[in-house]
């Protein structure tokens, strides 16, 4: 049973708060958790219960909650200043962080434009690509290529280049022109080869009308952890580039180690013209985003002030100093903890557990790239689930009293462990998931 305090919070939440992507009518009947504290891989609620953070607080947390080094970096900056504007002024940590990002990013990305969330980082990349093309005299380039089921955020430009049908149904009349390329669910195999051939045909049809191609490299997270191989993506990128399109890698989810390398583009073996980061940039601590661009893109905006060629975009909290401070401390921890080495070991441990899970009734398919994982559910006899039964949601709810917070995408269970999780914590998380699937599906 919940404490009086938790019950009181629930009543007051339901009286005034509107939650993202939430059917409030369902929320009003639910039994919400109130997370009050975090310790390492655990979230702690207002009743003092501990939960493994199985999706890294929506794909953001990197080194654990309450990491002393990260907390301290924010405190130290707070003694100086919490925020000053980046419009017409600069600050030291934004310079340090820009240098650091350029050093770790794929080759050629030499310029850093800050904002404060994933949607703005992609919105900025799309506007930058478009304005750069316009200012290069390529005024016929008005179409963006996207991958089927792409997700790039929720502002209208980001929704335009997304192709999740559910969102397009409502906002369709407000969106600009894009062309959607077939993308596989699973890497390798016939499906992927077919998608590639069809995507190449569609791209070619667009000729020099393409302004840019925006894609989530290797893992399309919000699509339901759809995955493709470099052998699918790379030829498409090369073709789009040869047609004059600017390549925009949306690494908001895949960036900062989740796929096993610092950026997924390292595995694709090609440098994009623009690269979007957010979620893990600040270690998952504070809203901070950065869109990286090549010098060639940057140069399309250089002119005398009277020509009005500057990039017409900026957010009030651009390059917030507290965010920059914790981002720098997070990148330091990557080196000191050998985070990428730990991710490799953890990926192997996860693969071992997932092999066992894949033989369990109720599990149809599993996809894994690094520590990004999708587990597709089915009925115990292997038949399709009725989506209206909300099985994925029920599995995640069942996991809570067992000690894990998970969030599904439809009937796909997402696992995205914090990069610093221990072997024992991964074992616990996998046991809980297995028990919850057994309890709900059987
Ligand atoms: C989460 C996400 C976004 C949007 O980021 P927000 O911070 O939620 O606006 C964009 N692209 C990808 C690939 C994402 O996973």
C-alpha cells in the first residue's frame, strides 16, 4: 500500500498535471509512481521502494544517478552562474565542450550549435541543411528523405521528417514535403536487401530535388527498436550525397555509447554533414543538445551582415552553463571509467541473457545493438497479440512491484540499461523481465 503522502500526490497530480504522450483518462485511473531520488542504477519512489532504471530514464542516463563527479560539476558551476545568454555573449564551458565534441565526433564535424533537447537539435539540422542549400543557390532542393517509421522529435519540423503514421494523421496538413524510404525491422537478410533496392529507386527519382537525408543510424528507437546494418545504410548515404543531399545523422538516442561505439556513425564508416545529439550528452542530467556541422555547411552562412545569411534560429537556454558543465564531466567519466569497454562487456552479457529469453513463450523476436534492445512479444502459443490488449504496457506494469521501471513501445519491450550498470544489476533486470513476460503472457 502507498503512504498517505503518495496518495495525496497522486490526487494533486491528477487534478492539475498533463503528462506527455499520455492518455490522461487512463492516467486518472492509474497508480502513478513518484520518483523522488536516484542512486546509481536505481530510482527510489516516495514510499522508499527501489527500482532498476531499465530504460535509463528514457534513454538519457549514462553513468548512473547521483554520480558524485557529475553532481559536483553542477555545484561548482552553480557557485559561478546558473545561466547567461548565448545570444551575443559566450562562456568558457561552451568553448571547452565544443572542442571536446569536435574531438570525439566523426571526422569533419567541426562546428557546434547548441540547443536544449533532441527535437530542437534535429529541427536545427533540418533548417541548417535547407538554408545552406538555398544560400548555395540550390533553390530547387525542397525535399527531405527520411526512413520509414523515423522519429526525430515532436516539434513540427521534426514531425515533418518523422514518419510515424499515428502522428502524421493529425498534423499532416501542417507538414512539409518528404519522401519516405523503406527500412527493415531486422538487420541483414532478404527484407533488408529488398528495402535497400526500393529505397535506392525512390532516392534516384528525387534527383536534385533532395535537400537532405535525415536518419537514425543503425537503430530506429521510437519505431520499436527497428535495426538495420551498415550494409543497408551506407549505400543509401553515398547515393544521397552523390545527388547533392546533406546527410543528417540523428544520434539523439544512439550517441554516447549506446550502440557500443561513441557514435553509431563510427560503425557505418562515413561522416555525415550534420549530427544531432541530446539525450546522453549531459549524462542524462540536464536538458542540453548540440547539432554538429562540417566546415563546408558552416561556410554557406558566412557573408557580410547586410546580406542576412546568418542562421536564423536560437533558443533562450542555448548552451546553458550548468548543462555544459555536467556534459564535460560526463565525457571525462567516459575516459576514466572506460565506459565503452564496460559497454562491450555488458553487451555480451546481455546477448547471453537474451539468447535464453528468446526461447521463452511470449517472445517472438529480439534485436540488440550494443545496449539498445527491443523484445517483441506475442501470445504464449506464438500467435499475434491484440494491440488493444496493451500487453507491452501490462508487462511493464508487472515489472514494477518486482523492482524495475520499463517503458514499452506498443508490444515491444525496450531495454536500455544505464551504461554503468553492474553484472548483478543486469542479471536482476533480465530476471524481472523474464518473470513479467511469463506472468502476463502465460
Ligand atoms: C528522443 C529522440 C528525439 C527527440 O528528443 P527530445 O529531447 O525528446 O525532444 C529525436 N530523435 C531521436 C532519435 C530520439 O530518440
